[in-house]
């Protein structure tokens, strides 16, 4: 009986390790035209099983600021939070370096339509954008980011499909190292307590 229980626990642990090694896939698609924004965020495990999905705009986005004030939420002291966050910057920098190593970009396809009221400013800034996008597109094989100018007034529209895979098993040591720092824990408690 004990051997069977031990085998079941071992199989469960092995399944969890495989799941953590394969990681999660985050897919984000969006379409912004004018003031309208539509999008979908999906989190998948084993690259196929949907765990979480969020549609934009959601029902919660339709709440007005008056509703938020009436709900009784207390305002956060930004200066206090910044004071708590300042000693944590080096720890977050190290964590972000580890986080970037755990991410694999599967798809990065975005298209931007950009325009200003002045034709010359539109041409100047779209040139800067094209230069930046040329660097991004050549630096990664899965990046397909494009931009086009619009000479019909001030415009910033975009649409895209993005997919990232995160190896959680490699991220766990960096996250534990980050949380083990006293300054980071005090920042987290400061954010939670407001």
C-alpha cells in the first residue's frame, strides 16, 4: 500500500516538474483603431490547454471613476512606495535579467499606423520608427513589426499577435532569490497594505 502511494506521489511530482519545464505560453492579440481597443490575453499550459483568458474591453472597464471612488478604495501614497522601491532596484534588475533568459518569443507580429498633424513631423518620426523597427526585426527571427505613416491628422493605431513561452522551472530560483531579500518583502507588504 505504501509503495503504491509513493509511486503516485512520484508520478505527480514528475508531472509537475515536466509542466514547469515546458512552461506556460502567453498569447496576446489586439486591435486598436482610434479610441477603440479590442484584445485577448490567453495563458496556456502544455502549449495547448487554456488556463486563463481575458477579453478587452471587459465589463469591469466600463466602470466610471465615480464608481471607483464610491467603492471606498483608499488612495495609495506614491512617495512612500517609491521610497520602499528605491533599495530594491538592483534586485529587480537581476531578476529581470534572469526573466529575460527564461522567455522565448514564438511570435511577435505587430503593425503600427502613425501620423501627426504636420506632414513633416510625421515623415521625421516615422523615419525614426522605421530605424528602430529595422533593428528589432533583424535582432530576432520571429519579429515582424511594421509601421506605416498616415497623413490624415493625428493617428496612432496598432494591431498585432504576440506569443511568448516562459520556462517557469528556470525562473523559480530567481524568484526565490528576489523574495528572500528583506527590502523586497517590505515593498510587497507596503503595496498590499497601501
